[in-house]
């Protein structure tokens, strides 16, 4: 487990800066965020976001799984934390299909680097 009092690593800082650029009403996936940062590991992105000490300023709730399901939130993949993530996205105008997947129109694309 990570030390919650430690400062973010350089990699985590890059993840947080990119996450701040996801506008309200949009989401991105762990994979798309990784690609924008030239990081091939969705898991590394997820771990950085799990350690996010700056929420909600760094809106980690706007990052979802590659299949556009919610994925995880606050270290949980089910339960109240995931319901809270869904409520936060609903309040921001993110739209979902009948199976709970984010609609493609709500996916933020990072500019090509």
C-alpha cells in the first residue's frame, strides 16, 4: 500500500495534469489516458488515480474502463463508491446506455501528440 502522506511521483503528476483536462460531461478511458501520456499500462494509470490526493480538483471519476463501463472508483469496483461515481457523472451530464455504459458521444479524445 502506498504512503498517503507522500508527494505524488512525476508520473502521477503527469496523470493528474492530463486528467484535469477532461471536461465536465465527458469521460476518457484508462487506455486513452495512457496513450495520451505515452504509457502502455492502463493499470499504471489506474494505480495513479487510486492514489489521487487532489479529488475532485483532479476529476478521477471521469476515467472509465475500456468497455465504457464505470471500472473502479476510490479503490473499489462495486458498491457505494461505484454508485457515487455514477451519480457524479450523471450530475455532470454524462449519458449512459441501458447497460450502464457511457455513450460514445461523451468520450473525450485527447489531441494527438
